[in-house]
């Protein structure tokens, strides 16, 4: 059976099967690292900044490797499990994350590099919303923000976010709904950003 699994392309073998195989052959876990490191690192960088993201992403996979024999192999996709680990590690850096959102809120619109006109317009629009969005994110409670960002940035479903955080799916949906309402209210209160106006 293991020979058949080894013959399959890496993407055709489920995460659960790779993790199960790694119980006896620890080097197989590197396939999980290869599949998800960039995503986990990107998520950590968006929440904490690049300075902490390297350490948090690396620690995520160290923790996952140490806990791999407790992985529930009936779940073929390891993303919720990994995002649960990284979310727990990020929560240890709550103050750093909060400071990052406050700094982004104060920074406002940055410079836009030269490029294609449509691309520049999109970047200016996105940067104009960065400060109010960062301020709004800073005002959302940590537990609600975790669910919101797992859905928005990690592209998990609310059910997967609940699985990642070890909470019922209904609780995850409630937290997501509450966070979205708070973000909408904060952005509405801030008003539209001043972009695209003729000088």
C-alpha cells in the first residue's frame, strides 16, 4: 500500500494520508510543510508583519510535527488544523498585532509605484481603505477577529474556521457575523476615503 501511495503524485495524496505515513516515516511530513508553508507564512505576515511571521510560521510547523500523531486522519484537509495552530501562536502576540493595526491606521495612504493605470488605480483605492480597515480590525475583539481573518485571509469556510479554533460551527458563524457587522459599522462611520479626486 505504501508503495502505491509513494507512486502517486504528491498533490493526489491527502494531507491526512501524508500525516498518517509520517507517524512511521517522519520525513514524509515535509510534504505538508511544502504544501502549506507559504500560505501559513503569508497569513502570519498579514496579521503580525514580516518580522514575526518567519518565527510564527516556523513554530507552527514545529508544533504540527510534534502533534502529528494526534491528527484526526478522518479529516483529509490539514489546513484548518494548521491555521488553528498558527492562530493560537498569533494570539500570544496579541499586543504586537494590535499595535500593527493601529500603526497601519495612522499611516494612511502610502506611495503608489508606477505601473499600468488600472493597476495603479486599484492600488490607490486599496491603500485608501487600509487605514480605516486597520482601525476597524483593531476595534474587533480578538476571538471575533480570529474567525474573520481565517475566513477572509486564509480562505477557510466558517465551519473550517470553527474547526481550526476548536469551537462549534455555530459559534464561528456568530463571531464572523458580529465581526463583519463591526467592520461595516466602523467603515461607515469613517466615511469614504479621499481618493480619486481631481486636484
